[in-house]
C-alpha cells in the first residue's frame, strides 16, 4: 500500500542550499566570454563551461524586482547556473517585451515597453550576481502587425510569421532591430550593454523555425498565403534557372515533401537567413556563440543548420496534455528521447540541450532528471535547460501550492503541464542533476560513433527523425554518437549508415569488408552498459543505475531488487523510485563527510485522480489541490566509508531536520533504512 506525505517545494526558497559547492563561480562572467573550442564550450580564461538550468518562459522574464532577487537566490541554492530567456516576445504573455499590460491596442512591435525592459534587466543582474548565466532567444512567438509594415499580417499571425519570416525582407529587418535593440542596450543594473556582458553565454536565432514542417503538420502551410507564396515561387524559379534546373509552367506546390530541387532551394534559403542574421549580430558586437535553431525537423533542415557555432537540441518524453497524456517510464524503454542526441549533433560540435522535459502528470517523470543528465555527460554535452521553470510569476498559494495548471496559452492546452519549479519529482532532483552536469560526475564515452547521411536531396522524400533506424538506440547508451553529413570529413571511431535496418549491426571482416548482420539479441538487448561502465539500463527489469565516484543513483522499478554499485548497495522496497546520492565535498562518496540522499518516486496533488484511456494514455479527472504529496520511498542503503561517526537525518520542505535515522556501522559500511521512521524526501549523511 503506497504511503504519501506532504512535500511542497516553495516558490521562494529551497529545502537545501548547495550553492557553497560553486561559490567560486560567482558572479557569472568572471571567466570571460564563452567560446567554442572543438567539442567543448570554453571560457576565455580556459575554464570549461558546464551548465545546468532552466527556461524562464514568457511572463516569468518580467517578474518584479523583489521576485527576481528571491528566485535568483533560489536557483543558486539548487545548483543552477544558466537560465534561457524564452518567448520574451510572446504575444500571449502578459507582460511581454512589447507590452507591460493587456488592453491598449498598440498595433506594432517596433519598440520595447520600458517597464518590461527594466524588469528584464534587473532579473539579468540578479542572476549574474548569483553566478547564473543567461541564454538569449531571438524571434520566437512574436506576432507581427500591420503597423510594423508587414503585409497580410492577419494571415501570418502565428509564431513570428513562420515560415515567411525566413525570407520576407520586412520581417527580417524587424527581427534584426529586435536583436539589435536587446543586445546593444545598456543594462542600468550592470552598467554593461548585453553584448558586452560575459554573463550572457549564448544567443539562439530562431527556435523551431524552418521551411520544412513535420510530416503531419499543417500549422504553418505555405501554399495560399499571399503575397508571400507568389514571391517565394518567383524566387524559387529564379534560383532554379541559375542552377540549370527546369521548372514547368504549372504552379509549384510549395509544401511538397518530394520535390528535390525545391528542398535544395529551401536549404539555401535557410542558410542565407542564418548567415544574414548572424552577421548582423556580429556587427552589433555580439561575441558569444550563436546557434541557428533547434531541433532538427528533418535531414534538409539539419543540412541548413550545419555551420553554426555549436549544435543544439530539444528532447521530450511527452505526448498530449491533461486530456490525453503519456505516462510511460524511461528505464524500461529501448527507444527514448535520447536518440535525438545523435541526430542533431553535427560532427564533433559542442552540444547543448536547450529544451528537455518529461512533464507532469507522467507518473514516472522522476526518472528524467537523473537519466538525461547522466547520458548528457556520457555524450560530452556542455549543458542543458529544462522546459520550463514557469510561464508566469504569481505568488499565491492557489497557483504555487499545486502541480500543473489547467490553462490554455496561445492556443496550446498543454502549457499547464510544463511548470517544473514546484515539482518534487522533477525539480526536487535538480541538486543531483546540477552536480552531475557542472562537475561532470559521469565520464564521457570512450568511443565515438557517427551516423552517415547521404546528400539531403538523395532520398526521394524528406527524411524525418522518425524515419531513422532505431539501431542507434543501442549505441547512444554505450558511446558518443553524432551525425556526419555528406561532405563532412570522417571523425568517428566507427560509422553506421542512417538507413541500416533496425535490429542490425555492422561487422568488419578480416578482409576489411563491412557486412550488415541481423541479430535479435542486438535488436532488443536486455542490458545496455556504457563503454565507461558507469551507466547501466536493465530493460528487462526497467531499472537504470548511475555508478560514478561522486554521484550514484538507481531509478525505475527497483522494488524487491538489490542493486550493488561501487561502494554503495541499494535494496529497494517501494516498487517505483529514484534514489540518488551525491557527495557535497571534493571527495568521492566513499570518503565524503557530507552526502545528499534524495528518495522520490510518484508525486501528485492532494485529491488528484486520473483514468486510463483506450490508447494507453491517461486523462486527468481531478487536478487536485495543495499540498503536493510525495510517495514515501522505503529502501535499505549501504555505503562503504571509513567514517565511523556519520549521522543520517531527514530534511523536510522547510529545511528542518525531522529526525535522526537509525543506522549502524558494520564491516566498513554505514547501513540504514529510509521510509520507516521520520520519512522524508531528502536526507543528509554527515560526520559529527
């Protein structure tokens, strides 16, 4: 029988404070501007840049001065050192950069509201003080208006006029002005122009903006939107003539997925856009790395992204919203969101994950904050930011005291699932996630595998991520994996073709010939082990483990299993759980005098209920109310340590010690059980 206890993560504080681990990293920018060196992000003074953080979404970017101070301190306590400033231009948000309040009809977006800009500047200054960098977004959810001089503005009133903003001169100039005004203005609270502040770590030109739509997408059709279609077709015909390509007299289907020459034209169109926007930012004095877009929509889009300063990605273990949501565990799934590591990372580029999530109400979302940072470390990823912290900044308990919100923003019903700031099953594990990423607790893989793609126009139709063989799933959990496009020099220890049949492997004969071999055990292995030996995924038992010197974890269906890691043994009793230990000193866990232990599994609102749907998804039937409840995790923990004088105490949501956990020292091991007495989510294991 499951047992739950109240455990709310308060919006204005944190139960524990690990900022002391990174005290020498304050303020942000102390190491100089971020640069790219090979496959790493490196500051000017040679310090390797490693980041873990979150997104501030739309209205959250414009919180009050007092709120900004509180939240910046809170983030630092969790170990966070980067915030992506996302959807600052969102028309749906109140405030946004153009409007501080809702009601007045300002029929243009040519200037920033000074009140919004003041709040954004103060927020950036507060974050900088706490050692937190900002990752800046350019165009995102802006709605162009007729007062901007945009033609047929009423026909392009979704998400920044995409995709027409990629080639329309008026929209492009408006985008340049937005970037110029933001990056060259002086922040009065730092005394620096944003482009001259090394606490700004990167700039993203155009998130999720492409001429190539998803296979089922009709959200942004190109055909029929005038005058843009006529102009686009005219540009295509002129380009084709220069290439010696004959285009018939009949109207061109601008949404075609099989017209090879049109696809080549769109790739060039996107490249021209990215290069023009990048050049404008450099002319404005922006020094930091610039990313073109993320994620990869298809092979054609990925080809256009080649040439950016680094590779970026969006990863989601998610489908639907509260009315029809996926509730599936990662630990027992052969294919997860991690395959996107390989598809979107180009060559030996530096790599960043600017969006990821396994949103509420997924019952098993607690796996993600351990699973993904661990494999990001294996891949040598420089940083990651969860989508999202919050969409707004209300402080009332009705909003902050419960998980999720039944809201619709900008026509999207799923927005209420993405708030993470108060979720014990996700944000509650960020202490360990931040330590893993920033200290690089998990080793990088030893072997590098590349996926070889042909020229983007060679396949008859657009190649989408879903079309790419699941074969890479085996490699992505063992080695570093990235993409090699046509024309790129070989760089990996081993290479596989993108269209190799699922469940196959390649064998090299003594004569040097490559042969594709189908092997059932390779197709669906029972256990996946990283080539470092630190990460294991037991698919048959739905259990994953992290076994590094500084962080150790077990996640998934660990009930009734004894998991032996190096110097730590975990015997789970609760069916589903995440149990993570991280040293809070420079010593490994086996020598540390200060260890954080977190035990969490399912978390829900009081009175929350859902029901299963015929498609295997679930539907929320009662959102519930405050307080948030966490399932009590019962387990026995054994830690090999030379310290005979260690005490285990449980920590509640306010940082209070609720009790001392009975423990004993036998044969060089500290042994104790959690979940029986003084049960909480957090425990500190310290010498006395």
